[in-house]
């Protein structure tokens, strides 16, 4: 069995900073290789994931400055990747909606992992491709869709790359896109209410530059509120590991929220608004707390006596790469079995 994993061409796999989908692809690819499954990752030439890599574009291109040009770039990359993958791969596993349109022209079955939020126009588009196997990254996401072939597989991380820190420092952490739906401004409100410093790491995309300049930058004083820019793996370990809690005050239905798992892997509890998948990821009172308001999030500070080792163990038991990879291998095997059955039925029909 050989799997073609098609990532977008914009961010390296794994990502040096921002890039949740690319981090997922890297974890899955290397996990499959460890399990003896053949895999090739279609990405850009700057990627370093430790499996076979193929690329059409030599360099990354992030952040995206001209969406119209980026759309053409991704379409070209997807078409080339899927055409090439058909030659020697049994399954083509894509990460964006555009890829499944090529099922009309290739023989291998296709899997699409849904990384983004529910959008009605996308659901209408998916309805034209009922033969595709859709992977939802949470049950909450799955409940918003109606395709006939859907599965829920939670993301997993390589827990060994995250360091358990048992003695925390007195500050909050926030990692994520600096965007209104991520609630960066609400995290600052929690810092102000509690007097506990907040360290922010994340990407400021051009579309949210005005939000950053108007709502976030004026609050940055280097004392109560500090912005440290993008965070690679080492910086995440430092920032999350030493933090007394990571704040996740989202204002949307989060499909998964990988950074919550990263924080918990460092033994750091998460204080989160319960949007979308959050109740599936954060176990209330075990790995953090679900909070319905900024006030409740601020009040939860007095309850941050969770054992860091227990918080990390929760991730090891529920969100490890090994668990995720096992689920994907089971899905791939089922997909190939179904494809063989359908081929046999088709041949019998023709013979009859």
C-alpha cells in the first residue's frame, strides 16, 4: 500500500512556524513510514519531512499576498500532484477541496481531510463527489456535513517532541493566528482582569493587519502583554511549557485546534471557550477548563492546580500520532477493500 499525501504548495512540511495542516501532514507521513506504509508527500521544495517528497514549485510562498495568483498556483500543484500520484500510489489523500475534482480523471480512490470550518458552498460542492472518503477532524465538524462516506479521526502529535514542564511560571500563553475569531483581544482582557502577564505568539496575516494594529498592538507593553511573533517547535516548548495556562478564547466553531493538544503535551492546561470541537479536545477538569465567558475564564485561575503529568498523559492516551496513524491505516485498508469489491461487482455486471 502506497499513499500520496497532497499538501498545498505554500508552506513547507513540516512548517517552520504557522501551518496546522502542514504539521498534520508531516506527522501522518512519518507515522505511516514508521508503520511500513509507503508514502510520498507532494509539497514545495523547502519541505524537510522525512519521507519521499515530490514538488512542482521549489519554494514556499507564505503569507499569501495575492489570493488570485495563489489559487492558480494551488490548482496547478494539485493537478500535477494527483496526475503524478496516480502512477504508483494506491490512494490519493488530499487536504483541500479543489483536489477532489480530479476524481473524475484518475482511478485511485481519494480521501479528503476537512481542515476548515463548515461552509455551505463547500458542502454543496462535496455533494457532487459522493465517492470520496471524507475525514472530519472532530465529531462537531462531522455533524455539520451530510456526505455519505464520512469518518472522524482526531489529529495527533508526536508527544516526544514536547517537553513536560512541572513547575510553571506566572504567565498565560496564546498561540494562533492573530484574528478576531481566535479571540486574541479576549485573551488580553483575561490578562487585564487577573493581572497575570500574557505572552502572544502567532501569525499576522495581511487580511487581519488592521485588527492587529487597532485592537492588539496598542495593548502590547512588554510587561502585561508581550508579542513574540511566530513560534517554531523550540519556541512553542518554551512558551507553552512554562505557562501556567494557555488561553483559547475562540469566537467560532473550531474544527479541531491542534495548539490545544500541543499545550497539554507540555503539561499545560487549556482555558477555552467551548466552540466547535473544543469539548472533544479539552476534558473539563482533567486537561483544562471550558469557559463560557471572559469572566469565567479569569475566575478559573484559582482552579489551575491540575497535575502537569496527568495533563500530558491525557494527550498520550487520546491524541498521539500513533493513535491517529492507526486510524488512518484502518481507513485506507477499508477504502482499498471497498474499491476492490466495487471493481469485482463492475466486472461481474459486464460479464453478465
